[in-house]
C-alpha cells in the first residue's frame, strides 16, 4: 500500500501479552487499550511469584484507571491476520479464510488442599491427596465438554511440595472452558465446578475456586467478515477457538474482522507450528486486498 492514495490513516499495533502468559488474563494489552481491563479486576491478578499486575504496570508508567487510550475513539475498523492454529483449512485445501468470531471463555483456578505426608508410610486409605482430586477432575472434563459440544482444558498444574517421596499437600490447576454459545458455556462452567466439588469430596480435600477471566462469545462485524471472506476467494468463514486481540477490540464496539492462514497439521503452541509458504503468500495477499478495500471504502463510517 506504500505510495498509493488512501482515504484513511493506517495504524499498525503490536499488543502486549495476548496469551496471558504471566498473569493468566488473555488479551491483556488490547483490553487495557480499549478500556475493558478495569483497575479493580487487575488488582486481583498475580503471577506465580505473587507480583500484582496493577503494581507491575504502574511501575512502568501505565494507569489502568485512565480508561481507553484516546485513539480508540477514532478507529473506523480493526482487522487482524493470524494463523488458524487448527486443522480445518488444511483439511479443506484452503490457504486462508475469513473469521466470523471467537468462542467464549471461562477460566478459573481450582486449588485442592489436602494433607502433605510421607509417600512410604501413609496407607492409601488414609490419604488426602490433592493431586488425586485434580486428576479426577481432569478425567471428568472430557465427557462434560463433549456433552455440551464445548472444549475443556487443564494446561497448568502446580503441586506442593512437588517431591517424589511426599504426598502433596496442595495442588492448583487452571481450568479453561470454551464454547460458541453463551448458555452452553454457562452450563459447561457450572458442571465443571460441580465435578471439582465432587473430586474434593471423594478425596477428602478442601476446594477453593478463584476466578481468573471470562469473555462471552464474540461475533465480528458481518459486513467486514463478508469483505474478508470475499478477499480470500470465498468459502465459509471460520469461528476461532483461540482468543485473539480482535475479540477485545470488537467488544469495545469497533467494527472488527479477522483472516486466518492455514496451519500445517493444525499444530500451534509447539515448535512444529508452521504454515506452508504458498499459503502465507495467499493469506498476505488477501489481507492486503482487504485493507486496501477498507481504507478506500466510502461506506465505512468514521469513528465508532
């Protein structure tokens, strides 16, 4: 687009901590920028070392209570190109596709408190093992998710004292639940909490649940989704199972759409993550077409 006449200003943004790797809260930078990360919510977020998010950002000169950055009100539209991180496009032989929205997410921490004891001197029927409770919850998640056609994951586990000769005294797991339907997500969430309580009861452990983050299913702007789909050559748009900064931007009322490039073997978050070069070229070309059409779109309202 360099050197070409444009009817609008282009802004390229690099958001901070989309993954929520440190504090468990996904879409951190984009949510803060558009005013969706309230200071009182951020005050509850800590990393594994006990550092609070609100203290860390304040030390770097950012005030979470200030609301959205001024430029947000001037945005006409937001579009984002990403890899699919799943197997659908490769299976269908499509290099890229438009994206219609993102699944909703519920994320919370379940902490099972038992009794630390010696592994060699404590009879099996006398144990209050929090790792067993966490394992029971993990095994029960699959059927619960399948029942609602949702997704349920435990990808983070912390046990104490975490030595081979001791029964753990404490085990904390992070539960991640996803669904495209708001009511189905609520049912899956309530069922998973019941399963956690059952696991605690059976193992004689105590359960504490701490909320981490939640986002309702997000639908992108239909007109922009249609333009993105047209730029990719047609074919049905996908719904993203992964979260993207576009979801936070869309929730702020900014017209939003996404485009996916295929992922080889559907793999992501692994060193084997890859996209074939021809598909990359096709996706970048389609995305450039989408951006070019938007900056010269006289029907797209200014601001939001």
